[in-house]
C-alpha cells in the first residue's frame, strides 16, 4: 500500500488524496498554486474545508467574505499561518495577489454556516519535546474552532530532531487517553535537498512502513504510531491535518518508548 504521495507543482488545484486511499476514511487533501491574478474556485460540497496559506497572499470572497485578505506570508518557518474555514455547501473564490500556495483540507460535514478566517493572531503556539525531539507547534484549527471533523496545525522541527516522538497514535476513542483521528502530513524543508525519515507502524505490525520524505511529499496515516525525523543540517516543516468526531490534541504513546519522557 502506498502511504506517500508527491505533489508535482503545476498551476491550479492538484488533488493528492481522498477517502479510500491507503485506508483513509475521512480526509481529502490537495494543493493549489496560483500566480497573481489567478483564481481558485471552491464549489459547494458536503465537506468542510480549510484553506491553509503556506506562502503568498490572496483575497477570499464568498460564504460571507468579501475580498478578505489572507497573507502575506513569506516564510512558513518564521511566520504564522492564515487559515480560511469554510463550512459545507459554500462556494468560495480565492484570487491570488502574489504567487501563493494553499493547502486544501477537507472532511465530510453537514454543518453549515459562513466562512471565517483564523489569522496569525489566533494561532496557538506550543514548544514541545526535549533535546533530540523538539518541535514548535502552531495550532490553527483546534477544538475551540467551529468544525465537525478537522483539527489542523503545523510543526517546525530543528535539524537532527525527531517529532511525534516518543511515537504516538490516535486510533481509538478511549478517553481520557486517546481519540480516534486519522492524519495527513505534508512536508517542506529549509533547503531543497533536505530530507527526513517517516515511520508508520501498528502494535501488531499490520502496518510497518519506513520511508524517506522530501519537499512536497504527503504521507497518509490511517492508523498507527507515526514518528518522523529530519536529517542533520535541515530544518523541517510539516502541515498536519487530523480528522475525527472527537477533536482533541490527545494521543497514546508507544509503551515501549514512553520511558524517554518519563526518565
């Protein structure tokens, strides 16, 4: 089964994953690349949509927004994101005012309403981990943001560090220990030759995958523990998109590696 998809840059929208791919149940994901003046049109659908501006600037109209500015964002390693949340059955037009790249994150929803923007001033920032597995977490779509399935953030990982470590999973609804949420990672590095290593595995090893990740790689995580590391010399960015009915930042660490944070 192929858990990794590569975005090959081209103008407009490129679909990268949908329910059914690699065992995914809820998430659809794609990327939009626009030059100034170009437009992306989101048609009404039975999904809630989050548009995450990776870089550039644009105007968003529809679903209660009138030429709402998002951006500019020049560098996702140093600047916080802009996210547009669009409930189901809404049409929206995005017009680029600079070269821009936008992640399109979707999950099924019956929830209706008007679109709204989660600007950089509303992004939660956390510093997670210890030396060797540290990361900066930026959280845009949390349980406090109106949505049905989506839960979204970004991670900035310094060179030679692990993230999602100790390995954790969110496969079962077992409060207060764990919630059931599938996930997607989309990667970028601070140098074009940068790379990292992603692992996905379950307790019974029905999934046991190890893969190289580079710029514009997307990894689908239907279940299992999913630690990732970046090579020395290369800072790593990844957008993470989770989907589940009980939206919480809650996971269960692998018991074999829990000692790393307990010691």
